[in-house]
């Protein structure tokens, strides 16, 4: 962890320390502004010179208050020093702080030193001046050091936030100070006082989790077994997750304001965010994703990031958390699902016996747990209800932790965990940029196996050719939309020297051949005389194991059961006997097939569920268990099995299977159940190149009953069929605006260029919602083609245009003007400043930008900018340099800082500002705000709000909306708002009192989101 433990040890939050430290320095006079030279620290202190505002006695009181706060916040039985030393510690702290007036350095030099360096200089200056300090015990000395470090951290932060601080100086140091203070505040809030035993075990546990989950298996790269892993840092690709709730997020609409902030409420984009940020602002998430979409990799990534506690910018919700990875395929096989005390034992963690008694309970009771529950779809349907009951019981007992549950899309019904207040997200397919990044990373990893420069050059040629193929061949780009398939394609392309078979089934066949035989043969694994097992006998044995798992709804099985399955199959596969008995054959398959593995001692599973489904489907077709397939068609575990069964089957068998599937769908009482079966049949058509025309027409005709989609969730579900659905969707003629938008959502989630002509038919649509969806989907398609066929034709009225790359931005601005822009991603300050015309842009949103920290340098030239959105821009916390802009609306959202309020600095300089949306983390804010705010949208992550400060901070307020994302711990008193003469409306989502004192004000209050009683959890 990169936070100084000594600083954390003082357990003093910034809300306590900052106001006290501020008193050490003189206030800025009127008209203070940016200066070109540093200033001496001795000229800033308030207890020296002729016009001192702080006496030495006041300094003693300030130091005593810091000591009192530190001892007050210490854990029970963990007082930092003997009680009779409190006064002595305070005396020594005051003496050391008094040395600020003796330092011969500037504010800039102090910031360069860092907070620990400044603490050293103060201690040295105290000794040099011969000031006597009291002798302290070891505990008292340590407390003094902690408090001095903490004070110096806030002193430096105070320097960097003064308006007179040298402009553009030491920006990185300033940002690190802010980040460090934020982390300390979060840790103090989340981590209660710990015993040494708990803290020591957590360090061991974190090291184990990092070692366990920080690598991935590389598919198809010829490395030795010891090297055949991929560092997670290099492999992880943050895909996009889209809210499955069907809600669209208006751009600029202030809650409670009719029509939003002057912008059309229909000007919306889907609520999308990087998948690893799904827990930002959401305590509980159900994440859906197709096979191979990266769900388990995301679980590993979150576990490792949490265990490391490093580089968490944008993932601040993980600070101070403890990860528990609970794969359901493992824990659900046990007689009962585990209690927290048995979490480690249930996943065969070797540290189980070392955990202190009650440790897991203490972690979860404190709300510090990150529970990663992977694979609802990988357990039998009969076990899913008991799993939900188990999860509900855990939520009742431990409501305040972070929870992520993963599943394939249709394994459980929509809103399956709705009663437990889970938000639902769905992993999006990989974009073209994602595919390109993945291909580069795969080939970078593969270079580790190259022994000569010639091999590296050849691999480079394959890499370049594959980029071209994925970009130009629609069938290939359609297959490479998830990490598993993209990895397989990379491996096959290399193994087959640049040739790729067409279609999904052919790719799987080639992948099996590569993994089962060609890989070892071409690497000369076998010596002369070694017994080799051909591809077909291996497949016969593996598909027996796969089919057993599928029939029993399992994802792994005991090793002895696997041996018995192989023993039973041997009479039909005599060639395998050359390897020995069943245990010897299983050992061979585990070591050499590349398809089986041992996730834990005495258990066996497939390296990925996709291979299990593919081989199990082959076994089902060979046995022609069509009745079994149809009986389980409603179960998400069987959906890919049925698709692959259609691919394996002969034409007459395909027709029989699909006709039975249609018959089953027709007899379903539930429209949703029927829809899923009809869509499954429709999805099977891409695996059925040779099929009776009457059967194909019947499948298409029934799917047409659900086309066009009428809701956004239905639109997203329809997109899972793939490119075939493009032929069924209607054009814009005669559709309502809402249905037209749903059709565009479906088509835009099918990332093949064949969707572009369909989407282009809607480019002239008048509805802003339709045009906004088209504008936001650019990144999924060929840049030039989509721009010319779609973007160029969009009416610019009330529409934000979205740029995700500099190429996007250049094309937009070369055909401008584009007064409303969204820049999504890490555009640099230079790119923004050089790219945007200073007079054209009036509304701008920076979204998910982690590099801009000097807004003045980036957008200070936009002289007509009236509306600014900063969404997930975690470094852009200072508004210095924007005071000359005519900004009327500012939205500052930091979903990456879950549970922490961040209010940007220097906001008071924006004198034209009228509308503001921010998040605060305390009951009130000691911060200056612009004087003319009339609309305020306030998100409060604290559990209480003192409304008295609102009256003085926002004297002209007319409309107030207050949202407590996690509820409040008591009713909120509105009576202080009576001091606001222009107040018209108040909207708040918790219980209130004092509303009667606001005559003429429309108060809308609801306790629906108030903190629930035990068992309901947070919203």
C-alpha cells in the first residue's frame, strides 16, 4: 500500500485536520491571484510578524486539539500514549510547528520535499534553534511523529490549493497530495482499529490473493508449463458494462428540473462505464456476460487490485477492502454453502487454518468486504434458489459490503436479485479498438516464446495481417468480440501460419486439433518410442467427461469420478489403453490436452466452459439425446450446448431439433420464456448452413413476433441473436420515436459493419434519443465508413457528438461546427487545447478522463463555454484557469470515488455559474461557492446533512435536489432553508422535518431510499 501507515495511524480525517491547519497561515487578501514566484513560508504563518492572528497560546490550543482528536479516535484499548502524556505531546507538537516561521524555504520547495521531508526539516529546525522539548515515552514519541506527519501533509496540500500558488508548478505533487489525503480519509472511515493479529493475517492473505489470481493461462502459445501464463496486468482489458435496467441517463438534466438544464431530456446516452467501475456508486452488482466475455478475468482483476491496494485511481471504492473470491462451481458442490468463517476453506485456501478466529466476521461487519461470487450459470438450476437464499442471508447479516455476482445473460431472470437491490450490468462486446489492443497484447506475450529474430519477425507479420483481417472480414470481426474467441483466433492464426477457418464451429474444431495434437507434435514433446494418443480418442474421452458435467449441471467433478468415466469409456476407445489404466489416461489429459485442469486438489474441470459445451454437444448429438436437449432448453447452462448441437448435427437432425424447439416455445405460458426460446432458435441458424427451408422460415417467422423490440432491455436481448436480426428489424418509417430508438439500440449492439447501412436509415430521424444513440455508437464500427454514412447526416440540433479517439475528433471538427461535444477517454490537455476551436464549443463533457489535471490549460480558451460536465475525471479537481469562461452549468461527477465526496477547488471564481451538481462527503462543507447558484443537485455520501450551511453558501437558491445514495441515519431538518428568500422547490429522497417552516416551497420527500432495516441492505 502506498499510503504511509504512520499517517493512517493518527486516524485523523481531513475534515478534522484541515480547518485546524488553515489557522496556522494568514488569509489571502482581496484580489489574491496567481503569482509568478514562490513565497517564503515564514511570510505565510499567522503566529509571527506584526499582524499576527494566532498567538503562541492559540498554537498550544491547536496542538492540544489535534492530540485530543487522535486519542478520541483510537480504537478501544489501543490508546496511542499514556493519558498523562497528552499535554506533553501537545507541547512538543506546538514547539515543532512553531518552527514553520524559522524555515528558510518557499512553499514550492516545501512541496518538493514531500510531507515527510517537511516534518524532518521542522524537527531539525526545532533542535537547531535550541528549543527544549519534553522527554516522551515510546508511545508518546510515536504519536508526536504521526501527528507531525499528518499536519505536514495538510500543510503542503494547503499550499497547493492557495490561489497564489505558482501556476502550473508541481502539478503532479499536488495531485498526489490530494490523492493521498483522499485515500487516508477512506481508510479511516472503512478500517476500524485492528489487532496486530488481524493486520498481520490480512497482509499474508493479500500476498496469497495476488499470487493466486495475478496470472492467466495463455491459449495457444507454445511455452513450457512454467511459462504458460500471462501476467494479469498485461492481459486485462477493461471492457464496457452497460446498465441492464433499461434506464437512460440524460445529459444535463438536473433532478427535479423540468426539461433538464435547458437541454432536451431525450438527449441521452446509455448508462455505460468500464466494467471494473461497475461497483463505483453501486454496492451490489449482478454482471451478465456471454461465455468468454471476461467475467472471471474481471473477478481476478478486482481481487488483485484490492489485495495490492496500489494504483487505485478510479477504483477508490476498493481502498481498505478485503477480497473474497467465491466461484460457485466450487462452493455449490458442497453440502451447504459456506458461512464467512468457512469462506477460505470452501475454496481450498491454504491459509484457512491461519485466520484469526472471527476475522471474516469482523471484516464483513465493518463493511470492508469485496465479495466476488462468480458463475451463477455454472451451478445446476436446482441449486440457484438455495444460492439466492444464501446470498440474501449474507446480505441481511452484512449489508454494507461490496458485492459482485456474475452470470451468463439468461441464466437467471431479469431482476433476479432485484429484491436484494442489486444493479444489473451487461458486458458489451469488444469494440474494434478493444480487438486491436487484445491482438497486440497477445502477440507481445507470444514473443516470449520466440527463440530467434526470424521467429519474432514472422510473428510481427502475423500480427499485422491479423489486424487487417479482423478489420476487413466481417465474419471474423463478428467472432472476435470477446476475449476468449479473440485469443483463440490469435492462436490459430499463428499455428496455421496466417490461415483461419471460417465460422465458429470450424474455429472450435481447429482449436481442439491445435490443443490436442498439433501443439505437442510440432514442439517435439514426444521422444521416439513415446506412446501418443491421436486426436479422435482424446475427443471421445473428453466429450464423455463434458457430457457428464452438462447432464448433471456441474462445472467441475471429483477426480475419482473422472477416472470412473474414463474407465467406463475404455471398451469403446481401445486406443487409449496404450497409455495405461484410467488414472494414467486422466494424468495424460491433464498434462497434455490443454483442455482439462485441476483447479484444486482432487477436482477436475475444463479450462473454459465453452470447450465443455462444445464437446458435450458433440456427445449429445452422437447419442441423439434430442429429448434431453429440448427438456433443458429453458436453462441458460444449455443454450450454448444447443447452438453447438445444431452445428454438429446433420441437416435432418438440425430440422428435427429446431422444430421441437419451436414447438416447446409455442406452448410456453410466459411471453418472456417464449421469447428466449424463439431467440435461441434464431441464434442457431448461423450454425446451420444446410437446413430445410421450411424450418428456417418457421424459425424466422416466430422470431418476427418479437420484432421490433418495444423496450430498451428487450432491444438488448434481441441483439444477442447476432447479425441475423438485422434482416428482421424494420426501417424507421411508421415507428414511434421510442420504438425507433429501441431498433437502433439493437442494431448498434451488433458490432459488424453490416449494421451500418441499417443504422444509416435512421440518420435523418428527428428524435434526439435516436440520434444520440447513433452518435454514441461510432466506436464499434469502421471509423471512416460510419462517419460518412451516419455521423455526417445527423442533425446537430440539441445533440452531443461523441469522440473517443483523436481521429473521431478531427473528423468532427473538420466538418464543424460542433458546439456540443463529448470527449470520452484519455484525451490529453494538448490534444483538447489544440483540437477544439476556442469560439465554437458551448457545451462540453469530459468523460472517463484520467490524464487531464490542468483544466485551465485544456479548455481555458473556450471563450463561449456555458456548460461543462466532468464525469469520472479523477485528476481534474481544480477549476483554476476557468474564471474567465461564461460557465452557467457545472456537473462534477466522480462515480469512481464510491463513498467519497469530492468538490472541485476554485469553484468560487466561476461567478457566472447558476447550476451546479456535486457530491459531498460530509454533513456540511467549509468551501466557498459561486454566489449566483440557483439550481443545486447535491449527492450526499455521508449519512446526515446539516442544511444550515446551505443558506449561507447558496443565498440565491431557487431549486434544490438532495440525494442520499445510501440513505440517511436520521431525518433531515429543512427549517434552516427558510433563510433562502427565493427557494421554490426541494426534492429529497429521505425523511425530513421542518417542512412546515417553508411556506410557498414545494417539498417532495420520500423515505423509499432511506437506510433500510437490517436485511434490506443499501439501494
